[in-house]
C-alpha cells in the first residue's frame, strides 16, 4: 500500500511540474510580447460580465444561441481577412463580394430555377475567380492591395445592383434546404457531445504528434500531463457549452460549419508547408523569397481564399435572411469582418495571427451588438464601442510587437 501511494504521489508531482512548466512558458512568452489570444479572451470575459450585469438576459441560453448563429456569416468572411493580413495585405472588398455572391445565388436559384447546390457552387467559384484576379493585379503590376480591393468594393457593389435588377430584392424559399440550414437546423444533443469528445481527442492527438516530432528533433516539447490537462479542460468547456445551449435550441449547424472552417484553416496554417510559407512571407518577404518560397503563389492563394470565404459568407448571410437585396454585404459587414480579424489577434503588420482569431474576434463584435441591442441603445453607440475595442486591439498589437523587437535585441 505504501509503495502504491508513493507512486501515485510521484505521478501527481510530475503532473504538477508539467503544468507549472507550461504556465511558466506562457508567462515568459507574454513578457516577450507573444500574447497570443490572451487579450481577446480577457476582453470577452470583461464584455460578457459588464453586459450581463446591465441585462441578465444577455447570457441566457436563447440569446447565446442567436449570438452564435449571427456570428457565422461575418465570421467566415473574417476568416478570409485573417489570411490576407497574415501576409501583410488587406482586402476592402469582402463586403461587396459577399453581397454579390448572395445576389448571384438568388438569381440562379430563384430566377433561373437552377438546383441550389449548383447556384451555391457558381457563387463560390465566382469568389475564387475574383481573388485570383486580385492576385494577378498585385503580382504582375504591383498595384497595392488597398487600391485593388477598394476598386473591387465599388465595382462589385455596382455589379450586385445590376444583377438584382429593378426589383432590388429576391426572396429565397423558406422551405429550401439552404434556408433551413441557416435558420432551423440544429445539431442533435448526442452528436453535439460527440463533437466535443472528438475535439478533445483531436487536440490531444495533434499535440502528442507535434511533441513527438519536436523531441525527435532534440527540441523541448509539452509533457504528457500538459497534453492531457488541456484536452480534459477543452472537453469540460465544450460539454458545458453544449449542455447550456441545449437548454433552448442547441448548437446550430451553420455555426458548426463556421467552426469546422476555422479548424481546417488552423491545420493548414500551422501544420502544412503552405501555412509556414504564409507566415514567412508575412514576416519578411525578401527572406522568404531567398528561402525558395514562391511568394507570388502565396499572395495569389491568400487572395483567392479571402474572396472565396467572402462569397461563402454572403451565401450564409442570404440564407440567414432568406433574401438577397441591395443592402446585402453593405453597411458594417466589411468593417466588422476586418475588425473581427484584428480584434482576434491578427497583426496588421503581417506574420502573426491564427484562424481562431476570426472566431474569437467575431464573438467580441457580435457580443457588443447583441448586448447593446438588448439594452435598447442606438446603433451609434455600438459603432463607437466597436471602434474603441478595435483601437485597443491595435494598440495591444503595436505594443506587443515593440516588446518582441526589444526582447529579441536583448
């Protein structure tokens, strides 16, 4: 009995050492300016706390379900913005591209009677072609992305108005699968919990394989105790979210689709040669070119991804509204997508950020919108608050960038 107890105590000590080492590593990286998602997570906690105090309905299950559904469309667009920001570029036309995509979908599906899947495919391909065109203009003629996409903003807005014609609005059938997907389809409870378990197992497996590769290369890696602890923590958090949202309607399939896109992009950016090339180009273009990276191909790929995600976001927005009209993609869609990417931790200077930044950033944006709407405040207040949060995010990014520079010199 004594030997067994001693072994258990020793295992607990090893777990404690592993977790303490991981926390110390986080603190050290934070001091060096690598804050990661810490600022945005703290921001979400503060915003949710304040809004819940002001209106107890904010954190209700029903409101959070609506918040997740409203986040999906613009969140997908923000995911594309993350891609272009990582290489130090910008796309100002994502709102217009999303509106044009919704208009093309409505005309082909309702006006021309094409199958919905074919209309969706045509809209997505159109977005990819637009991104490819941006890439050619940027690579071949050296036109700044700001100018290219500003021209695209105006041109595609006009094309959207032309496609919709004199009616100005086209309603999508409420009984179509696309509208049901965006408004009424929710994941069964058992499948939601299954997704939570799979996500925890995926986190552990990916972390374990990555740690093994680092050890083989003679580098430091996360201990088994840390890998298990963070996977269990994720499982607990996701299980609670599923249970809480399940008190009303549950987790919407559209939000699951958005999260799936985030996970796919996270894998591509963090585990593939293309992803490493994107960060390299964003960090130092000349160094990336000398390292043998096809810089022009990387630029083209991120522009294509950005416009494609904008088109997908426009389709989701049209399905959510069950209509495409002249105001689709206009208003604050463009600004919210860019703000979400920046607030989520993607650097405006390029080379830093993750796909999860789009998810966290749009949650911040939508939380502000939802909370202030519940308080019956004017939309002008929402714009002011969002602008302040965006400014704070850029300030944090600038300060952390300066800290990393000074830390590297030291």
